C-alpha cells in the first residue's frame, strides 16, 4: 500500500521567495522540519535571510573543499571535451 507524502515546501516570511506568487499559493502544506532534514542529509543549509539553499562550509562535496588532485582532474576533463568535441 502506497502512502502519500505531503509536499516539502518552505515557509519564508522575508526575501525573494516571500515576495513571489508561490508564497500565496493555496493548498500547500508546510513541513519545515522535514525540509531541513533532507537538506542536512545532503550537506546543505537554508539561508533564512535570503531564502537560498547553500552548501554547508564543511561539506566535502562542495567544490571549494575538493582536493587539488580532484580539481585538476575535473579541469582536464573539461579541457579534453572542449578541445576534442
């Protein structure tokens, strides 16, 4: 038996999202705790002031936290595809 899950929608009272038509859409269910749980699972945080989802500073998946070897490899892959395609 399938159970229906409520949509994950964020309640923002200020910033660009609060001023958008989405903020006044009727029928949306709000579950901020669930949203924050999913963000934390992927190493993300919610900037409550701007309403944007951002990387956590200590997240190893954030490109700024990659090793020099990983960055060099990714640059070489991009250059290879740019030069040969």
